[in-house]
C-alpha cells in the first residue's frame, strides 16, 4: 500500500510541476548518458540547422507573428518542422536519444504531438 501511495505522490508532483511551472523544452528531452543536449554538441546541431536556412526562412523568422499573413504563417510552421527535423537528426547522430521526463508525453498534454513525431529517436 505504501508503494502505491509513493507512486501516486511522485506522479502528482510531476504533474503539478508541468501544470504550474511548465514542462521543459523539447531540447531538454534529448539525453546521452543522463545529460541533456548542451555545450559543443548543442552548437554543432544549432549551426547545422542555421546553415540550411534560406533567405526566405530568415525573412519569415524576423517578421513579427502579428505581421505575417496566414499563408506566411503556414509556410513558417512547415519550415520550423523541417528545421527541427535537421536539428533532431543531428542530435541522434551525436548519440543523443529522445528520453522525455516523466509526464512530458502524457496523453492530452501539449507535447503529445511532438512525442509521436520523435518516438523514432527513442532507441
């Protein structure tokens, strides 16, 4: 009985943290030997992602959200997905794996879509 109580307490605290503080970013869910993507490896992947941006991408990135047309916003959303794919492929090549924290991928969470997309990087 005590074990169940402890489990519910841990899950409850993790859920409260995500609710009131917000969950960590997706970049913090990539880990290698228990350490999240950071330092030189972060820079390598960031630079790789930045190097493939086109002039149009930079234009859309620098344009304020409120100033983008719906078509431009859709274009930017698709481009963000492509750029994040390049970033995550780089992290995977460097030996990092998508290992989300407890509660990060819960059903009904805002992160659920991203979790489904990144499950191929879990092994």
